[in-house]
C-alpha cells in the first residue's frame, strides 16, 4: 500500500484528504497543517478543516510553525512516506519536498503554467475565463513550475460564482490526487515540463482592492469581479453619497443576449425594479446585497426597506 503524508489547510484541501483516506490503495500515514489560530470575538483557538479531519480519523497530525525546524524534519522522516501530497499549502523547502523517494505531488487550481500563484480560481473568474482546470504536478525549487503529471479541464459558467466553482474544482482535484498517487509510484507516469511560453497570466495573492469595483472600467469586468468575490470577500462599492462606507454586491447575472463586450460601465441604478449595473451596450441585474452592518439579503428586500433611489456612479455620486 502506498504511504503518503498529506499537507494542506483549507476546506479545498480537506476534500482531497477525504478522498485519499477512503482510497483503498493509499495509506495516509500523517497530516501536516497550519497551527491552530485564535479566531472570532473570543479569540478562541480554531483548527483548520484539514487538521479537524485528521483528528476525526485519528491520523497523526503535525502543525509546525517553521518547516525547516530540525525536530519537525526528523518526525516527518520517521513516517517513511513514499510520496508527499500537497494541496493548498504554503511553499515547502527542498528539505521537505525532496524527502520521500517519489518527491511531492501538488494539486493546483488552474491549467498550469497559466495562473501560477495563490489565487488561481478567483483570478480565472475575474478574467472571464470560460474554461479552467486542475493540475497535478511535481514540486521543485520554483513556485508552481514543476513538471506536469496530468490536467483536468473544467468549463466555467457565465454566472458561476467563486463558491460554486471552488466546490467543483475541489472535487475534481481530490479525484485527480487519488488517481495520480497510485500511478506515480506503481506505474510509468512520465512528468512533462511546463511550456513557459504559456505562462502569460499570474494569480497573485488577493489584496483588499481586488474587491473594489470602482477601479474597473467595463461592465463585463465588474460582473466577473462580483462572481470572483462571491461569497468572500464580497465585491464592494462606496455607498451612495457616503464614500467612507462600502456595500457589497452578489449574484450578478449577465444577460443571455448580451455579448461579452468591453463596453464601459456608466452607472448603476436603485429603484423599485431592483438593482442594475449599466454599460453603453447592456446591463446586468444584481440579486443580493449587503449594506454596512447588515446581513446579506435579496436586492428586492433591500429596495423595499431602503429609501435610496436613483442612478449613481461607481464612486457613489448621484447622477439624478
């Protein structure tokens, strides 16, 4: 039976760990995850989804602060793993990824070498891609640049949100990890080098400004940014006539007849019909909003309970 140590932290990684735990030819001998962190109003220690799953299945759990720590490396080596499996985890030093005889397998949420970086799913949506995928590759010295073992292509819906796509890609990544692990060790699976000429777009870590819609020019880009930030962190605009506060928009629906054009956005409207974002060519409907200090609610309920009406620029200034 193949022996692997699993490295991961968020629920995206936990989906893969669950698949490996139930795979008959794979023995997850240990799990490495982020240390428990204070969270919430009470600042109580909270474990990552991967750590919780490891404890649930009584799998040895390591939570090092430093991956180069000598005690951690000694403990890790003692598990005698054939290969390490890495999903949504921080960069590993060579002393770790090169430790097992078959190296380390990584699952990445894009069709590498496209969208290398920390946030490939959000950037794929923000860029309006109609297709993305997951890639299994072997780790090396550079981030997301190791040789590719296999890729799975995934279509993206025009109105699909980050939350929806994230769940689908987590499931595909989990199946890919389970399939590749056995093939990598017991079969002749030849890694293929990445084509550097295809590495045109990156996927850097998201900043707070990523969610600020007023910095965008076209309605298509605004629609895609709303999808990319749904459910978190929530795409936002300055509130009408109160630029110091921000409100969040969710559920942008691209019109069936509307072309994916880069026509500039002109304004948005709040009226008895709901909330719409307009360009010179078409408009989108926003189905849900979250006002500062309020819960997320339907746009219809918001309009019913609000006195705000009119047309506004993205910076919150009233047009009429």
